[in-house]
C-alpha cells in the first residue's frame, strides 16, 4: 500500500538530530519560550524575508491572533467584514469568526483553486476591512491583483500561508506579500513539527510587538497584562525540531515539484483534470489535487490498487453544520470543486517507482 503521506518516514531522516535536541532540552530545563523558539523565529523571519516572526501554538491561532492584533491596535473592529475564498480549509473561516469578524465568501478561479481576484470588488462594502488570501494547495494566490484592490479600497491583506512554506514569486516568499501572514507547522504541512505549531510573519513592527504580548496572556513583562491575551506559544521542543527541519525545506519543496512535474507530463486520462502550473517556484505542491466527475469511484479504484488518496475537502465551509448562518449560500464553483477533487500522494519520501505506479494506475482508470 502506498500511503498518502508517510510522516514516520519523513521524520526518520532527522532522528539523530532530534535526539540531540531532546538531550540538550532535558539538560537545559528551559521549557517555555526559550532559545529554540527565539532562534526559530529569527531564522523563519529571515527565510521568509520578513522583519518579524512570532511563534504561536498552531496555524488557526496564528490567524486569530493576527485579527486580534489588528483589533488591539484599532485597525479592525468587531463586525468588520473579511473577504475569504469560499473553498478554503475551515480554519481560515473559524479564525474570522473567533475574532468576531464576518466572513464574506468569494468563489475561486477554477484553474488555480485560489480566490478569483475579478470577483472580489463586487463583494466590497463599507464594512470590508480585510482580504484573507489563502495560498491553497501550495500555490501563491494572485497577490499583485489582490494587493492592488486592497490599496484602492484601503483594505488590509492577510495571507493564510499554512500550505505554502517556501512558495516564491519574483524572489519573494509566501508570508511576505501582505500585512501579516499565518503559518501552520501541523505535522503534515511542508514544514511540519512533531505536534502542533504555528507562526506569524510580518513587517509591521507595531503589530509584531502586540502579537508577542497577545500570545502570552497579553503580557511581555511577567504579571503585567496590557491586552486580553491568550496562551498560544510555539512550544520550545517543537521549535527545536523545526530548527532541525527548516534547512531542508527548499530541497523538500523541490522534490515535491519534481513529482508534480512527472504527474503532469505522464498522467494521460480524459476523465481527469490536472492542476495547472507554469513550472515556476510559485507552487510548493503541499497537495497534488486532480478533479474527476466520479471522484468517489476513482478513489475506491485507487484504494483497491494499493494507493491511498485524500479529499481536500469533502464539504465547503458554507455547507458545514457549524456555519448554519451561511448554509443558504449558493457557490457553484466551490461546490463543484468539493465534489470532484482528489489528492494524490506527494511528499519528499515518495519514490519515483511509487510515482510511476500511481501514474500507470491512474492512466488505466
Ligand atoms: C492547516 C491549515 C490551517 C490551520 O493550521 P493548524 O496548525 O492545523 O491550526 C489553516 N489554514 C489552512 C489553509 C491550513 O491548511
């Protein structure tokens, strides 16, 4: 059986370095916001090309804290509207709601699966304050167009870069195309910890100062609280593991692109729609997503042939029970995507033989 994502295999390559880190960690006895977190924040900011990086508990909290940070500095207010792609992972929407803001769903472009910039302007109202751009599946959203709209309408731009660590356009990395960006280090992401983790990148000094405080009870000086903060710090041990893995990220992304290239050149099946990619580094293939009319049938066929696949995602946010208020919406492109998408295995540890077996099996369908 070819598993969708063999995390154990991925992390086994770092085992000795991890053991070294754990040993140092135990010897030091500093468990919260120690040198490993500081070092990771410094190196991840430098990797993304941003002035600041704030380590937090997970990707969802990274988004929530960016919103709360902008509320704390007075740039956002309760009830403000946030424009968000309708086909994103539910966490993007949960973050908006947890910050007492209002999601406004915009359909994606069917070729890129990212928010369709041409559909944004018609959704802008007096209450619009933010565009939340999601780099879905690892491909950069159309940031030049999004930023131009934001400039014209005086909106903040926030990136959900949870699937896009290391995505590059014109020498600039995901996380550096907006006012602030959220990353997740959930184990399955392109840069994954061995547990939960997240980070915010920004060039906004004022926001960064607030975020260092908000993630830690609203306090930077012990027992002195300036904001109604939360407890969402990047864990010291996870930061240590991430420090080991970060130097490998670019090579890992290159391996993913090599596999994607092979899929794109060799999968030939009229029943299947392949992702569109211009071979540039503006995609890190967190997921390789194909589309087909009888998706569940294809998934079953692949499983019977020893290939595990996953659906990202089976139900769009506006049709989730949790989001009853938005269940009335009709978003045909989003709904079609959720019925047709299937993610093939892709990861730095997938072998070329496995890739070729997947290609052969898909072509026979
Ligand atoms: C994974 C993910 C998140 C949430 O990250 P967690 O660390 O799991 O909280 C948010 N947005 C997107 C697009 C994601 O893929």
